[in-house]
């Protein structure tokens, strides 16, 4: 049967359900098509479950170090199954919350596999969606506008496909029933270093191999260097500038073995398990794009600043369009698409205004561009850099490693970027992001009165330091 609506959303992840809610708030009749669970990767296989594990790992590490705070214990025991239970309970509770929001806004949820179809008896133009329901029956959704939000999945190395036992992606790693004694992580990007941090805190021997010359290749060199130093201090082995050879992969004595190459040098590595973490690829296959004129670019759906595809009544948002591949970016893209299709002012975003966070110990956060990127664009820069060791609240926390670095245009005085590594910087970065949105200068940020003692004081200090006026360094 055919179901007509104003807006159909193909994919119920973070970007998809946020777009659906805003469309419903604007009076649209909305249908979401989801083949798995509302909340998508972020809620079930990404942001939330991984951060739940990271929080348990962080707390476990702090409790083992409690004597430095004057608190002596008789020992701390990790019960990993209970860690997994807590993670799942958080996911389940948030999943129920998303389901409630769908009911609250009278959004119809269709469970099944959706494929975009071309012009047919249902519609003279492409954009209707044929849905194979879970019971094998078929529905056809005929919307005025379609928003594609099909997300992404872990990118694999040919020859190192996950088997759920010896070779894992982040999806399988989240479901571990027991911790291995050792883990080899291929990829030192965001996901790779987060897993390295939490596994190390849980007592797993971790080795990270990264093809680039630094961890977090897209981030500031000073930040990457500091992160590597602190992870190595904790006992994590990090090898950069090497690439693994999938053809050398073997399993022997219940351990994985693989060779990594740096020029002519070959390094043999082994561990109980191997985690492949080399990014994510868009879910654009088997969703019917071949029935449309929608264009792809480097494996992602091509869109304009309003999130329109090459078929203007069809929009696409989130990981399937590439870009930053962040849940909060997907949400904003969803809002942009809905406002545009509703005829309202559509506010896209500059990637430089989107904060990026890494939930390792210590945390990493950034917004805007680095000094290296600015110089590559021909800009003259001035930099303010303040260590957390200068901040009283950091000493109270017992976490004084790291720094905040503010980069400004020497000619215009505009803030170009802010990079942070240290305690709770994923909470602090939003202040820097707001400063960029408001086009604040370092001087203006430095004139704000920051409460004392707080970690946030370091932002004001870094802003003052841009012009050499820091008060505590």
C-alpha cells in the first residue's frame, strides 16, 4: 500500500530523527524508515556506548590512583560484564527516549529496509521509498520531500574483514564479553586512540599502528605529540609512519600476527586480537540511488549548502554525505534541510565552526583550523598557548598535563582555531566554538570574567596569551 506524507526520512539515526522532529514541529506529516533501531550508529554502536566504556575506564584508573588524593583502599576490582551491563542500560534508556519523542511528535516509524524508487505509478518523479517490512510485506512511502540519512559503517581493509573473534571493528569490540590480554589497533585516528585509551585503562596491553606520521592526523601537531607522549607514558606502544600488510596476517597459538612496513623495514606484530579502525564509509549501496539522478563524489552523496542532492526535492545529511561525520554535524545538517524544504531561512555551517572531540585520557578537543593550516593558506598567525599546570582547578583535579592553544589571524585579529588537550576539554570546547560563531577576537574573549577556580579560566588565559598578556603564565 502507498503512504503519502510531507517528509520521509530514510534512516533513523541522530541526524534523521532530529530532522524528523523539527519537520513535525513545523507542522509537517513525517515518516521515518529505519531498518534497525532508532538512534542509529551513534546511540547503538558509536558515541554513547563507547563513551560509557570510556567513563568506566576513566573511573577505574582514578580509583587505582586514589592514594594520591589521600584515599587508601584495599584494592579495586574490575568486573567487565557489569561494565557492559551499565553501557547497555544507558543505551536502552536513551533508545526509549527517542521512541517517546517519535510518539510525542506523532512521527510514524516504519521498520524495514527502504529503497528509493524512480518515477512510477505512485509518483511522477523519483523519491518514493519502497520498504520491505520485517514481516516480509511491502509498503511504499510517497513523500513530497525525502531526506536520506543512511549513515556509515566501519571501513575495512581488504583481507582483514571482521570475524567477530580475532579481527574486530568497533562494532564487534563494543560487544566483547571478556577483555583480551592484548590488542593490536590498526589506525590511530579518533576511534583508534579512544579504544587504545580505554583498553589500556582496563589493563589490556595495547599497540597502535598508524600510517601517518602522527596520531590524530587531522589535528594539531602539538596536540598529537602531547597525546602520544601521555599514552606512551601509560604503557601504550605507538608506531607511526607504518602500514600493515594484510597478506601477512596469520593466526598462531590463538594470537593474531601481522607485519607492518616502514620503508624497507618490516615489523612483526602480534596480539590476542586485532581491531581495525581506519575510518568509516557511507551507506550508499542498496538504497536505490541508481533509480535517481543523485550524484556521488568519492563514495558520498553530493549535496549543496542546503543539503539538497542533484534532485532538489531529495536531501541528504549525516555520514552518508561525508564531511566531518559527527553526530552533532548530522543534527545541524538535518535542521538545515528541514528549514529549507519548509521555505524557512536555511542556516548551513562552516566546518571550521564545528567542534571536534576525542574522549581519550587526556581528552582532546578542537574547533577551527590549526596554525599549520592557516600558514598553508598564506595567513600570518599569532598564537596563545597556556598549560593546564598554570590553572588551579587542574591541580585540584590532579590533571595538570596538557594545554590550550588559540590561533588568531595577525592581520584581522579573528580567531582561526582553538586546540585543547587536557582534563574535560570536550566540555570546554563549546565556549571556543561560540566565540567563533560570534566572531569574537582574542581580546574580547580575554575580557570575559571567568569564575575561579574553574578549568574554563584557561580559555581566557589563552586568549590573553595571543597578545602576550596572560596573567598566570
